[in-house]
C-alpha cells in the first residue's frame, strides 16, 4: 500500500488504519494481524481449488519461509472429522 506521496506507510499506520476500520464496522477483538491470519487460513483452504499450492499462499502473504506461513494457518475440527471419515 502506498501513500498519496507514493511512499510506503509505516507499519503502525497500517495497524491503526485497520483498527479504525474494524471499530467503525463494530468488530470486536479484530486487528490487522487477525485479518492477515484469516486471509492466510482461507487461502490455504481454497488454494487447491485454484490449482495452486501452499507456496502460492506463502508468496501472497509475503513470507520468506513456508514455515512462517504454516504458523498462520488455523486448523479446522470439522475438516479433520471429514478426513477421518473418508479414510
């Protein structure tokens, strides 16, 4: 994201922007980081449908390593149950 002056925003500016946005929408307990975690988790769940891989999710998130991306992905109890039932 670039400012009107075509320079990058400091991290705290983006964090504050998200905090104000979430507050104006009435979202409690949300942050720029929780939004990022949600994006990465949803992308990981749907990347196969798009013909991609976790490496693509890593690149979208801007992570240097796949291990970092994996730390952002939250598990899904319902999905685990479905997998076990398939086996």
